[in-house]
C-alpha cells in the first residue's frame, strides 16, 4: 500500500493538469527508489537516481525533470515545455524501473489501471463586452460634490503700505534721467563708408583653380547572400510532402517514439490500427521516426520547437501532429500461468496544431495480457488507444 501523499499511476492519469501529473509521477518514482534502494530512506532524490543510474536509459534528462518537479513543488514559475518534458521523462523512467521492483510494490504503483473518464472541456462564458465593443460598460461614477474655496480675506482699508506706488515712482524717475542724458550727450555718426566694386575686386581670385584629380573610390566588397542553415534544409528533406489527405476530416499525423524490448511491429502502427474508427484521418508516414531521431529533430518537435512544428505542418499540410513517447516492459504472471505475459505500456502524448501550439496532452498507462510479447503489447496498445481516443482525438472538431 502506498503511503499517504503518493498516488498510483491510475490516479495520476486522471489528473487534468500536466504540472500535477509531473509532480505526482516524480513523487511516485522517488518513493519506489527509496523502497528498493538499501538505506534509501536516508538518501535524497538526486542520490537515488545516481545509484540506480543503470536502470534509466534517460538518466541525463531525468536531472532536468527532477529540477522542473522541484520548481513545481516550491511554486516557482516553470515553462509549459519543461513541465511536459518532465512528465514524459518520469513516465519513461517508471516504465523501466517498475519491472525490477517486487511484485506487491508493482501492483501498488500501478493501481487500478482503468481508462480515465472523458471530461469534455467546459464551455467558455462569453463576454458581452467583448462580443459588442460598442455596448456601454456601465454607468459613469457619480461626481463627488466639491466645496467652494474660502473667500480671500478683504484688504485692510487703513493699510498704508502700497508697494505698487513706490515701484511706479522709481520707474518714472529712471525714464526721465535716461531722456535727459540722451538730449544732452554728443551724437556720433556711426555709419560705415560704402564699399566700392574696385575695393572688392582685388579680394576676388583672378582665375578659378583647376579641379583636383578625382579620388579613386575603393570598390565595395560584394556581400554574399546568407547561406541557408543546413539543419533546416535537412529537416525539410525528412518531411513527406506527398501525403494522402482528407478533405472532410481533420488530418492528424502520428509521430510516436517507442522504447522497450526489441520485437517486431511498433506501437505507432498498432495504435493507428485501433484508432481507425475515429472521426479524424490518421497519417502514419509524415516522417521516418528513426531519421528524425538521428538528426535530433524528434526531441526538438517533442520539446515544443515552434519553428520545426510549424514547418512540418506547412510542408505536409496536415491539421495536427500527435507527438508521443511510449515505453513498455513485460512481466510474467506466475500465479496465473507460467507462460502468461503482461505488457505494461505507458504513452505520454501531446497534440499540436498548425501554429505549433499544444492544444491537448495526456499520459496513459495500460496493461495487456498475452502468451507472446507481440500479443501482450498488442493488447496493451488497444487499451491505451481507447483512452487516447476519448481524451485526445474525439474532442477534435
């Protein structure tokens, strides 16, 4: 039984907000590590991850996921891209670490793996002011009564000191003195003698100077046009521009990376088969997933690189791109049948529109039985497809 405050995968998949799922997934992984690792209760999360590093193929990315979870727990601001990335990395880590845990701990961590109920998005309440900008925005605030200023005190009729009269008297006296000095004083003729043309002529040059030798202007260096970035050109070559599109249904391209024991088939192909009856047109050949991974482009797309997401949608003319990371593992049901296998599949997905915006996201976990790994994976994929259809694809209109 999980301690108080630690949620099972089934409960975490019911959470709506990505930051809540990332926080709880990190808490579940920390609890498992503390339980399995010797003296794990005394160790910090970062130390537990380092000790069990061999169990996590995404160990380097788990460090960033751990930092994002710490920021969420402490209420610090975290970007949406970092939250979604942390959620995906914790899911992959749990998928690889659960098989090495004791059976009872596995069952507690998985919980009741049922499809989460579909919650339709709540309708937005229209803003009457936004719909009708000319509508009045309410009565103006009433004007407060203002009290008149107090009247100035009357001048004292007996006050004999009048500064204005003194200034006028002084100004008149100065004016009379100035007029008298002008009349009495001598006047000099300050007009300058006229300047004749003969006086000006010697000052002019007799001959115009010869023009100087033209200066040689150094040739301007020709600016070569900027070479297109090779990485963008390489990405464009990987996108299939000859897709079969539907004119009546939304076109959704699938790009799903899967990690697990090497078996024939892929999670993406199996998902496309189980989602054939949806209201959208699914496309599985937008690009080769291995080629995208080889150039580092899948991580760019999954991490929310708007430039590559917009370019992929523009070149292929699809309406949405469904990005996902799937991780699966197998375990034997010895108590039921020694030959019976159970596949535990986890899919972290996000739906991106033509503007590169994540419009929906979800984390899905399911188990599937089978007597071969292929059949067990197929059964688990069918259960995940049911959840993916209800929460991600059906709301698309």
